[in-house]
């Protein structure tokens, strides 16, 4: 059974919608941009001025993301009104060696347990 092709206009329409919303809500979103994308400086945020392409370039440069990842991050951020969890920051934490994961308890011993050979459920009699 052939798969239905993806209409490329739908992807462009979604990006256009995000682009428009970013420009319209920039005054409200700009402070949240730096919280979510903490590698961006205040100067970066000021230079964006609500322009999607400028934000995309600065996020890609600061985080080393490809275009698809950058579009996904911006789309998530704008769609959630700037209230999204800082996914970029969480990814950085994971790469920095904090492998406890989301929701890990503070003070938990995260050292792996040594491997112990399994004992047979019924030991052999000699």
C-alpha cells in the first residue's frame, strides 16, 4: 500500500504561522527566549527583534543545531507561548554528564550496581 506523500505546503504553512506569531508576540516572548535558550545573550535576543530567520540563525550557531532541529525548537517554544520547558538546556545538561534524567531525586546514589551472577532457583545437589 503506497504511503500518502507529505504535502510540503503544510510544513511551510506551519513555519509561516510560527513566524507570524513570533513577530506578533515578540514583546511578550523576548524575555522568555533567553530563559529557554540560555546560550543566547541579551544582545542576541535584542538583535532578533521578532524575526524568525534571525532567531533561527542565532540558535543554530549557539547550539550547533541543524535547520530541522532549530525549526522544531522554535516551533515548540512559540506554540507553547514561551512556556515550554527549556529543551535546549535539558539537552545540554544531559551532555554535561548529569545522567540522572528528568525527575531524579536529589542525593540519590546514581552509581551503577555491580553485576552479580544470578543464582539458580534450585541449587544442584551434589
